[in-house]
C-alpha cells in the first residue's frame, strides 16, 4: 500500500528530530480513507521548533516530493507545551505555512486518533469541551463558509463544492447529536438535508467510484443550497 510506504519514509525522515509523538487524524484514522483521493492528515509533536528545526523539516518534506501521494501528506508540528489554538507550523499543499489545530481535529484525535509513534493524544493534547466544539463549528460555518459563497469563481473547483457540502453535513450532525461523522456518512445524509442530489452523486463518484462529467450548474446549485442552509444552522445554534 503506497500510503504505508509514504508514512514509513516520513517517519524515517523525522527520526533525527526525536519526535515525542506522531498522530493520524481525518479519514485515515476514521476508517474512510481512499488512497489517492484522501489527504494524509498528521500531527507531529517535536521537542522544540527552532529555526534550524524548521529548515530540517523543509528539507525532509522536499525529499519526499517524488514519492507517490506526497502531495496529499499534510502535517502540523507542535511542541509538548503548545496551545493547539495558536497557529502552528504546517506542511500542506507542498509548502510550509502556519495554521491552528482546530477543536474538530483535537476531538478527532481524542476520539479515534491513530498513534504512529510515541505518546497518545490524551497525554499531550487538552480535551475539547462540547461548548468549545459547538462554538468553533458555528464560527466556521458563519465566518468562513458563508462569506465564501459570495466568491463565485471558487465554486467551479471540486475542493470547494466537496468541502462546502460535506463540512455542512458534518457540522449539522455534530451540532445536533454531538458526534463526528465520516465523509461517507455525510454523503448519505446530504439528500435528506435538502442538498441537490445530482451534486451529491457527483461527489460520491469522484470519491468512491469513477468520476464522470461535472454536473451542469453545480456551482450555482451548491451555492443556492448552502446559503439558506448555513443561515438556518447558525440561527439555531449560534
């Protein structure tokens, strides 16, 4: 399996930095991973993150560029005392930048995170309360996804159509029931939430089957559905 080969090589490259822990979250940890289609979502905890460490991380990721699936490997780097909500060094989309570890990611790690190396998440990562999780999900829908609907060119891309609809369905279930669901389960639920069925089936084919021609007007269908749906969700839980 190319995924396991890539993870082994990633861990080998990380070994000289003496990682305290390396964890998997997202689809690979949750049982919904599709090789070649899903991202590899990782968190690594290092003893420190000095400028030299950052340089060595950049070199390690550069050495993986030729490996199959390397473009889908995303890793955020923490230190043992780090506040997850701060912005942390992250390798994703084949570049280094900073982003926080969200409450959703933290809850995933505590609920079903896979330990590749070292200590488990419960030893190093603060738990996430239901209130923190709810507040984050509402903010994400209200302050990120809702304004993005006004940027029409974004919604011509698979990543926005897929992300917008799947994130909304997952947010709906977490807010209503307090549990996290997979992308597969989100696809099953979306028609019942009123999402355009032809767009949902388009996502299903691209993730689990053979992609076909893009659905005509899918951007308009998706934006037309998500606008009022997000507004209703935020009004109910905000």
